[in-house]
């Protein structure tokens, strides 16, 4: 890893997404489309059955084609960059999204791998910051993710090294500071004046 040098997910990331697409398509086809097509052929007249089948299959094939077209475009849009003070994440095919995470706000880094990701040797590095992980929830939401990388341990160690070099910033206090005594006395005096005015009007 180098400071100031962008890097991308491994190309196996596209294979992982194509595998997801194939699994979802197989489930939809076997669980929804195929039974519906069989029922239409058995119950409806042939011309109506063909129209019903076409109305199901054509949108399905179009959706599959669009997603298959989107996967390599999305891969090309993703990049990660380590600077001296922060991590920069860029992604998006039609709508570009850029986010930055300063090292001094990072509170936790963990690695997650699903069965398919593990098969392709890929993992996702979840970066949590003080603002996101301070909720105390066991499954704290990651503010940013470095995904589709094979050298995930190296990337994690690099980020931890940068975090240790920079002093963390405190973002939350344990409790709100008490109001100064002078402020409390001023408020009490104002309340007394309001009370006197109300008593005079009622009299």
C-alpha cells in the first residue's frame, strides 16, 4: 500500500458479482418463472400462454442483461485512496459518490467474508468511526467499506498503522457541562420579574 496511489478491487470482484447474479437468477427462474410458465401452458390456450410466457421471460432477460452490463461498469467506477490524513472512497456508475474518512475518527476495523467471497479469496474491510460506532450496538454500521480485495490483512494493517500515527479526536462527551452559576442566577432573577408582573396584572 502506498500513500497517494489509488487502488481498485481485485478483478475477481466481478466474478463474485456474476456468481451472485447467477444464483439469484436460478432461484427466480426455478422458483417463480418455471412453475408459472408450466401453469400457463397447461391452463391457458396456446396463444394466451405464449403471450403470458413472453410477458414474464422478456422482462426477466432484460433485467439480467442490464445487471450483467452494470457489473463491469461499477467495478471500473470504484477506487480507494490513502492520503496522509484520510481514506477516500469513490464509486458509482450513473451517480458518483465520494466519501472521506479521517484516520483520527476511526475507532474500529473488521474483516468480513461470506462463503462466495471466501471461495474467490476476497474480503470486505469495514471501517467504523466514532460517530457511527458510538451507538453501542453490537452490529455497529460501518461508515465506509473497502471491498473486493485479496490483500485484506495487509490493507487492515496499513490502516491501523496510519491510525496509530495520528492522535484520535474526541467526538462525544460523557455528559453535558453544568450551566455556570451566574447563568442560573440570571434565569432566577428573570423568573422573579415575570412573577411580579403577573401578580400586578392579576391584582
